């Protein structure tokens, strides 16, 4: 339920506060006082589009805010968006700067317009006169029918997503066939070139090492043999010196045990020199200064460099690319099998969609018949003789498949005897359209409330739904609003006393001039003031005793 609505520097409103209660809340006042502007502020708080034009002349920004009773669904939405709840209330606020920029706050925490749009279905449904006449297209008619019938479209959405994904996958394969054939030639060439190279991981590094050895064979041989001579073979070699030193130290150790360790160290050093000497000799003997082998290595390295320039920075990357193109070629060779599998997947997905969409169509047809009967009865109760029908047209062509099914829903009506049923949008009278919309809303909301066995957790807002009607029709509309308000909160802007008499809470919007500026005030009327306001609506500017008595009778009769 909407508890409070505030507007500051919004259009002609400088500062206004409206408090609402349960049941039917009616707003009345002189034309231009700002009644519909209040509805616009609530629509803005439900995620409507903002504009710098709404900022009051001379002000830096407009601020609108409201307080709703929290619902479980609304709290879940806040939690999903990382917004803390504040007790049993939800506070929404929007600021529109004169520059056109704006900010959104939910429970005094920064938020986005998207969050407001997510909260809107849980908190309030706003039906402005312009929205009623221009926005109730076939999509909205389908949504209303589904709401009436409690119809869930989740199964159809899932099967449609699977079918769409399968179709896109197959189309991508077929549409890219020409490009794919060109790529096959490239892949074949790459595969052959890489496969012919017979690459081995890390071979470029090992070949570079061998190349350095072969290119410097004489230097390496001389260095190795020189070190061998100095360590072992020469007359003054390190090995000879160590052997002589070891003999003397061993002689010392025979008489003084302190030299035992030194003898062991010299023996170890001599063994190390022997090992290094053997390694140097073997290395020198293994050097093969073969020009043929060097040329062979240089050719191989040139091939590897060419492949790395084309296919990767390393031999490993070139080998990986070769494996990748081989897999692609294998997939192309198995194209017929892939196409067959894709078409089978697509047909299976299409079959699932047909089954789900067909079941959904049957649900909609049954709900359409019930809604047509209830809506026609509701329209008749609003002093309007009409025939009403909800048509569900099935189009099984794939071009008509959608996430919500393949049905086109259209409401048709005949407001005069003998006339054919026509689409709802072709009704010429705004008053007739208003009554039809009210009848539909009442039928849907009453049905939804019964299905839930509790009132809908939202506020319904009607802006000047009484345009174009009067007399008995107006009284019927007031009674219908009263019935609708038994299960949920209803806000309605009206100019008719026949409707105002049904209010559970009556608010009057007034404007006056102060210090050269227009100011707006909203008052909740007590019984006496309410009687006076209904009398004003009956007789105009001058309230008479007769109009006061008539107003009292109307209010008493509405109860």
C-alpha cells in the first residue's frame, strides 16, 4: 500500500505531501490544480522517463519521493540488487536536475531506474488516460490475459531459447559455408607444411647449441685439450702436483694424525681432477668438425624460423597450430555427420516448442473465454451495453514463434447492437475506452485475488478514468472502483461527484498564489469538508444548501 507521496519543485508544485489510506483514495480539485501531476510523480517513481522540463521554474532540481509498505517480493528484489531493507517500509526517491541529469535512491541508498522498474509490478500499477488509450496494444492485451488466467510462460521460454540456439547454430554453419571452403584450402596447406616438417618439441634450442659447437669446433678442441694437458697429461700438470703433494702429506699423517683429514682432501681433489680430465678428453674426441652437418643444421634452423614467423613464436606454438588445423579439417570432413546431428537437434527442439506452445494456446483459449464473459458482465454493469470477445489467433509458422508463444491476442468489442466486433483500439469514445479498461482491470484483479486467496500486494492508480462519462455511468464506475478497492488500495483522480461520493479517503488538491508564485496544497477531507467538496463538484463555484443536501445523500447512498 502507498502510504505517502511527496513532490518538491515538480511542475507547478512547489512542495506537496499526500498521505493515503487503504481502500479507495480519490483526488479531486479544480482543473489545473495538479491532480494528474501527482499521478505523474508516482509514475516517475515506478521507473518512468524523466525530463528537465518537470523542474519548477527557478529551481535547481525537482525531488519526488514516496513510502510503500514492503512486500516479500519487493524485499527479494532489493536483496538481489544489494539494497538493505528498512523495517516494514520501502522509500523511493528521484531527483531531476535542471540540467536533465537525475539520481535514484531506494531506502536512502543509491540505486538505478532499472531497480525502480523491477519494483513497480510489486508496488503499483499506474493507468494514466494517455496510457489507456495509446499503449494497450496486442502485447499488453496478451500480458493481461496471462495475468488473468495465471498462465506461466516459463516452459515456452525455455523451449524457445533451445530452438533458437539450435537454429542459429545450424544457420551459422550453412551461411558460412563459402568462407569455410576458402579456409579449408588454407588449413590443408598449413597442415601439410607443418606435418612435413616433423617437428619435435625443443629441437630449435638443441640445434642452436649444436650449431655453436660445430661453428667453433677448432676453438673448442684446443680449449678442451689445453685444459686436459694442464690438468692431467702435461709434465707439470695439476694431477702430478696433487699426486706428489698427497705423498708428502700421507708421510706426515703417519707420524701426526692431524694430517689425516688433509690427506683425504687432497685425495678427493685428485679424484675430481681425474674426472674433469676424462670429461675434457672425451669432449675433445667427440668434436666432429663436419661442414656437412653444420650446413644441415643451418638449413633445419632456417626452416624452423620460417615456420615460427608464420605460425607461432615457438616450435611448441607451431605444433599446437598444426594440431588445431588438423582437428578443423577432420570436422570439415565430417560435415555431413555434423549437419545431420544439428538438424536432429533442431527438430527435437522444434518439437518441444510446438508441444509447449500448443499447451499454452489451449490455456489461453480457456482463459480468453472466461475473461470475455466476466469483462462483458463488468462492462454491462458500467451502464454500457456491449459484446466483448478475446480472440486467440494461433500462427504455427516458425516466423511467428516467440518466447511468449505463437499466439496473437486481441480484444474485440461491439458497443452498439447490430455492429460487428472490432479491435479495442478502434473505439472512438474515450469514455467507453475508460469503462472497458476499468471493467478489464476489475475482472483481472478480482480473479487474481481469488486465485491467490488474498489481496494483490500493489496499489492501482487510475488517472481521470471518468473522462467522457456522466450520470448513471459515472455512478456505476464509482461503484466498480469501490468494489475493486475492497481487496487492494486504489487511487483515482476524478472530476465527477458521483465517483467522489464513493471515497474511503477523499483528498483535495488546491492551488493558491503567495508572494507572486503559485503553490499547491493537498488536504485530506473530514466528513464535513468532504460533503462541501462533493457539493462544489455538483454545483460549481457557488455551493448551495440544495447541493450540500444532494452531496450528503450521494455519500450516504454510496455507503
